[in-house]
C-alpha cells in the first residue's frame, strides 16, 4: 500500500526504536512529566523551567543548565532529520505531546524526551523542503524562548543541534543505499530558502562551510562553548573553542 501525506505510523521498527532510544527519545508515557515542549512557549513558565534545569543538572551557571537542555532537545531534532533521511518519516504530533521527564544517564541527572510512535508519518517528495523548514522554524521558536531565561547565544544553541546532525549524516552518507536521500537533505539545509522564516542565512551552512560530513567529523567545528564543563559529571568537550 502506498502511503500518502497525513498517513500515520502506528508502529516503529526495532531499529528505529533503538536509534531513538540511543538519543534519549522514548516512545512511552513517562511516569512523571516535568513539562512539555508547549510549556516553553508560555513566558510565565520560563523562570520555573530555568530553576528546574539548574536543580536537575546542578550546573554552575544558568547558561550551562539551559545549554544542557538545548542539547537534549537537539537530540530530538537530530532524530527528526535522521528519520527523514533514512525512513522518509517525520514526527508530526502536537507540542504538548513532546514530554520531558527526569532520568539518570551514566549516573548523571538529566531529562529525556517522550513521544508517541503513532505521531510519525510518511513524507512525500514534494513536501520534503516544507517539512525541513517547519522543523527548523519550530527549533528557532524554542531557542527564542530559551534565550529569554538567561544570557545564551543562538549560535551556542544551534551548534548543540548541528553536532549530532553531522555525526548522523556522516553515518548515513557512508551507506550507499541511503546516501542519495541524505545528500538531498543536506543540500536543502545549506540553502537559505528553508531558513527564511527567521534568518537571511543558513545557520547550517555557516557551521559546515559547505563541506561534506566526512570532511567534518572528529574536527573542531564549534565557534561557541556548550558549557558542559560547568555541569558536574560531564566531561569537557574535546574540541571546546575556549580551551
């Protein structure tokens, strides 16, 4: 059966679930929801959110706590692009259905993302560019809200996302069966068209310099610090620009 726009996926494969879980994205209802992505669009909640993230991470600074959440959210965004390139699917639920809950990873306190598998759907070729633009715009809107909580640059937040994306695209483009679609998506991301809702440049192209993922992995790319060094239990990034 040919899937059409709007068709939902009621089940994900084991490979899809493993990949999502490896990026702390789970298809289950958490025991306790701390907040949803929709919560962050409410300005009155942002102070409580900031204090919650500082409390969970024990970060030395508010910027470190907010950047940490940006990385966790970035993992979800990176998975969106991974699912799009590999499976022609995208998560298409409501913002209140993206739930965040406290978890422990490697002995450290953090938050994980919880979504419903039924909210994934197939993406047709003609809507691919619009889907990518929508993901980027949603990401921008969240980053705008995060920047209301403390002093943190948009560059820091975007670079938190791009690091995961580059690694994923490196893996995908090394697979001859998947490379063509991934390179199509990379071309779209490097074009200014899908960024025009909020920027006159491609932040992704600024990060990559137009180079292929194979030329970028295991090399210093960041221009900003992610502040992981200011969170107990996390290691200093190997390529931290402030070192």
